[in-house]
């Protein structure tokens, strides 16, 4: 797994590549929490375009960050342009907890910038 952070006006953007699974979940959680603390950002934008696989451990990290930020008025949003990853996020109900952009919306967003 590889992660790159970019502080933005609306929050912290994390571009993630690789698999989000049991093997990488703890590392991802640690890196996200440290960067959120260092930048004092309340909103987290997860760009999962480079993620090819996600399991319940990866989902837990994403949902956990939303729960951690909520008491401070923060939120998490996800951009999942990989159809398989998007389906897992929607089938698991993550899209009911936070904003999740799918492949079509990700393409539109990319073209707008």
C-alpha cells in the first residue's frame, strides 16, 4: 500500500494505492490519524482510484475515521473510481454513512478540475 497526502482548503486528501486489507489496515489507520493530527484538518477525502481490493479491515478503517472525526464536526468522503471497490462500499452500506463517489462521478469530477 502507498499513500500520498495533500492538504486542501476543504480538508486532507489521501490518495491510496494498493490493497486495503488485513495486512495494510493498521498501517493505514496509523498514517491517516497521524496526518490528520499534524495538519489539524477535520475533513478527510479518500481517493481510492488506485485501490484494487478492499476487505472488511479496510472498510473498518474508513468507517472508523468517520466516527473519529464526527465529534469535531468533521467528515469523510470517498472517491472510488474502481467499479469493484465502489460496489463493495455500496453493498456494505458505507455510502449511507458518508459521501461515496463512484466511477461515473469520479470521471465527471476529474474533467471539471
